[in-house]
């Protein structure tokens, strides 16, 4: 690889002539010939199960959306202290008011009317490097900030949601929390007792918090933490904020309220690594709600990544080709994802078995508007032919609702996510400069 450009010196240019001898290979010659004069090659294999959207289901009447952002800030003076600010937002949208807005050129006053008293946000800050309080180390500070941020904001509503998910409090018989590594001795604790906020570790005796179950301490050492702590906290908080709305609606006296609402998360319905401990409980709740005939309608939208890139490569080959034609969708099976998106051999673990609580769906609304969404199924199935459209919770009503939420301001945008991003966003400029001055001051 060439040397990168610096502030003082230019970068090294990659050699454009050093590998020409490789074309002497018959295999390379054949490859070049086929590349320049393709015979029957295609730009990408599209799923064979694209279907037209002709949903006669009733659109969902309420919409909630969640989004988040974070920014790392480094002080230019002294030891170079580093902190990370995190902000997440939960927003509700009135579909009647939304339908009155021009999706390409929204009027600011109409946007203000929609946003009035409709959003809440959560914000916190984490020390990353060269920051130490009189109360303890960087490691202890992050642990306590996670716990306190959850317990203090919105009168502890987000913390109650963590308990609701961790202990399966929605079930007739709640359970202990998932097991996790003690932040003091690193031995595995077989979960905390139902409803417990904190308890002594049964091995070392030091106090552990329910929030330790999430596992932030596994990404840190005693004196510093990576910026990924902030991104992981943002993802966890997006989940907790979204499920706070679901929890409140689930316990509402109007039992139909929760099933007449669309909950939207920016990004995939995924929690990775140690944070995935909540995934089995989330799936179990969604499956229970489905069996109780109170389906929870949730989607996540992926704006970038492997699935977005793959959709871009095949979107031109599937209908609709003209405006006015029916929109279409394709539900991606596990086999299709492995073979066509990831192009990998059989995986050691079934696709998404530990990390995903939603399955991938491609949508194309018109020749210029397509998107990748995730839709839950409840219980997970490792079968390569899973899922079918009928496995996706409330899929018909979701398809009936999304056309009214489309925004043409950005590529494949949904208006609720666009609005939530406006509340949660901490752009690199000028916000980071303001935060940096705060840090240096």
C-alpha cells in the first residue's frame, strides 16, 4: 500500500505499471476478455421472490421513530483529554399532519407544528482518555455514568425498560437477568434476581449493577476506553427508548393501541457482541405479543452497508420501471443472504442467530426510490429458506403505512427518521468545536 498523505508531505502514488506482467496469464487474459465483452453475465442476482405490493390492510395510525448520534472530542491542550458525547431521540409523528406536508419541500412552519411537544431526547458524556475524577478510575466512571444516565433521565423510564426486558417482566413468570461477566473479577455471574438493581458478586463480593449486564466494561481497561463505547451506548439507548414507547403502550388500558402503531428504528434491528444478550428476550416478547394477537409493528431502516450496496446493484432489474406501477418487495432468506449478499460458504453459526431480531426486506416504491428495512418475526428459525413474508410480524400493515411516510428530500428516506435525526444529530461542525471548547475550558 502507498504511504498516506500528511499535513507536511504528499502521499505516495500507487504504481500503475508495476503489475502489467500479470496479463501474460491465460486465466487473466480470459477474465479481461469476459469483463470487456460479457456474454451472459448479469450485474447481480436478484431474489426470485419479488412481489408487487397490493396490500389492502389498514395503515397504522401512529408512528414513533428513534435515532441517535455521537461525537468524540479531543482537547488540543494539555494531555489531550478525550471524551465522547452521545445523544438519542425518540419522536412521534401524527400521520394526519404528515400527509399535509410536501415531502420534497416541507414548509418550516408545518414541520414546527409536527415537532411541537413530540420529541424527547437523551444525552450523556463518557470519559475516554486522560480524564479521571476524584471518585475513581476511568473504568469506574463509565460504569457509573451508564447506570446513572439510565436511572436519572425521564424519571427512570429508560431504566425501567431495561428491567422490563432483562427480567421478562411482561411475562406471567419473570426470569433472572441474562448471565454476564463481573466487572471486578471477570467471572461469569448467573444473572441477577428478578427486579434487582444491584447485588454483590457471588464470587468476589463486590457490587455489580444491572447495567453491568449490558457489558460496556468488557470494552475498557482501567484508564481508557475506545470511542466504540459511545457508539455501543447509542445503539443500546436507541433500543431502550424505542421499547420504552412499546412498554408504555403495551401496558395501556386500550389494549389495541400498541398494535395500531408503527415503531421505526434508524439502522438494523441488531445488537452485536456482548450487547446481544438482550436479543433472546426481545424475540421472546415479540413472539408472545404475536401469540396474544397484539402484534408489535417494528421496522429498522438500513441506509448503508452490504445490503444497501447489494440492493443498488440489482434495483434497476426489478419493477417498478415506471412511475405509477405497483411497488414491489423481496423478503431475503438466510440462504440468499449468505450466497448473494455476503457470498460466503456455510457459516459456523446460522445467519443472525445471536445478533438479529429482524429479517431483511428490500422495497422498491418507484424507479428512483428503494430501501432496505428489517422486520421482526418473533421466534428465530435457522432454516435457510426462512423467512417467508407470512413470518414477518404485521407485514401487510407495514407495507400499507410506508408509502405515506416517504420523503423525497434524501435517497430512500422516511420522514419520521429524517425528523428524529434532526433532533438527535450532533454534526461534526460546528457542534464538535463547541464541545471541544467546553472540554478545554
